[in-house]
C-alpha cells in the first residue's frame, strides 16, 4: 500500500506543481529534496537517539547541499537528489538504525522520491506537451522573423 500511495502522491504533487505554476520556480523540487531528507531527522528525534539524530542530520546536510547546487547551477542534480533519496530509503535500515522510522515509510517515501525524480526528469527533458508546444511556437516565430529580413 505504501508503494501505491507514494506513486499517487508523487503524481498529485507533480500535477499540482504544473497546474499552480509552482514548478516554474526551480526552488520547488529543490525544496522537496530538503523536505524529504528532513523526515529521517524527525524520526530520529522521535526515536530519542542523539547519535542517530547526528547521523541523520549529516545525511540530510548532504541532500540539502545537492538541492542547493541543483537549484543554483545544475538542475539535474535535483533529479539525482530525489532519485538518490529513493534509493537511500531502500537501504536506510541497513545503514542507519533509527527506531523512529515507521515500518511503512521506506516503501512510501522511496516510491514517492523515485516517481518525483522521474516526473521532474520528464519535465526537464522538455517532454511535457506544453513545453513542446511552446518550443514549436518559438521556433516558428524565430523562422518567420528571420524569413522577413
């Protein structure tokens, strides 16, 4: 069930971002990377382990750095951050003992992260129909301007 909910939520967030125009701002998905990484810090605090809190905070810092670099310079790094966090969800319990993590979290969050990364990649690659139409119009306008001279 976590897989289904993660996928449906990722699709809903992507559609909402497109509909609202929030995804036009590069901060939308970069912020998402920071937020999804922050949950393990929250779970560590809930689990009451100071050592785990330090480790989870360091991991979150690495994802936050990827988000900032992706936002400022390398948008595909945001895709890698989201997808990488999905992979991290799959192996998290093998690497870090965090007693606050709900049993269903890795399947839910991993699916959400990977699906969100795929949808962002789809958008960045220019495969979205609205972007293709805008590119065609821009190309046609450019051709007519050059042809008029």
